[in-house]
C-alpha cells in the first residue's frame, strides 16, 4: 500500500527483544499522523533527557519531570485513538515507517497489527496471489514432514498473503497406495495447511464435493487473525 504509514517497535516489550519473537507493526490512519509525531518527539526528548548528568545522579525533581509527563500524555492520546492498545506499548520504543516490504526489511522479523482494518477490506484482499508450486515441490514439502504423497492424486492451490507474508495450501489427496497417506488424509475433504512451519497438521478442512477453488473463496477462507492469535488457535486444535 503506497503511502501507508505505520509504527514499528525497535526495543522494549512489544519488540523481538521483549515479550515476543517479532517486532510489532501498528498501522494507523493518516489523519492521526500529527498525534503520532507528537508522541515520537516526546519519546525522543525523554530518552535524550535520561542521558542528562542530573538524571543519572538521581536528581529527578521539579521541571526535570516535564519530559516524562509529555511522553506519558502523548502515549495516552494514541491509546485513546486506538493506535496503541495496551500498557506494554508505553514500555516500547517506536520508529515511524512506510508500510512497504523494502522499508520494513530492516525490522524483520515482524508481525502486523491492523486495528483499523486498513488492509482487511475487499479491495486490498485482491493483492493476495495464487502462488504456483510444482507437484514435486508440494510432494517434497509433505515428504520432509513424514507424509509420502508422491503416488497420490493431488488437487491443490497455494495462496500467498503479502501482508503477513504467509503461504497457505489448499489440498485434496486421493487414491494413494501408501497406507500412512490414506490414514492421514481424507479423500473427501480439502484441507488447509500453513506452509511456513514444520508442523504438517491441517489448520482446517472442507467437504471436497462442495468446495469452490476460485481465488476469492480461497482468500476468504484464510485466517484473518494476526500470526500469534491464529497460530495459538492452530496449536490448540492439534494438541
């Protein structure tokens, strides 16, 4: 999305060096840029203030509290606007960036929080792509995870999510002579697998007879939650 701005965590609780393993990206509407700018300036001023010799000596009295007060007030403005969502956001340092794959490369790994549904509208869902994978590549992916489907009849399509940068495969495995493959797949179902993992368990499944293979339907069936939420659900389903 050209021109879309976002906040990216660089350190603290919501960063890859904090409570999780990925930096957090918050998308926000352009009309909130002034409030975001005020927060970033207050954050910078506060951090600069902590290098002051008096602050290091513990002489934190009177007017020296002003940088922290402005930092705190500007945070609560963004929290009221729903740009920030929890107290851990305050205990995090943030950069302003364009929501662009090239610009965000320096912050990898990251996860995207779309609290304003900026990306999750019908127009932007068109950016999801059908990804072409050869039969050999698909068989190798399952084979590396213990499922030999080389002699099976396969029907599949793969979708690439450009925002979460995830790959998903919808697949029906039928007519296999391999006992373990027959036992692992239901020939009457189309199953959904997340390809960016070593876990070969299906995320969801649908009846083959009524399944629609068009792109619009496939995109609508892909989990809409952010990575951590749907993966937590995925783990519970397959415990």
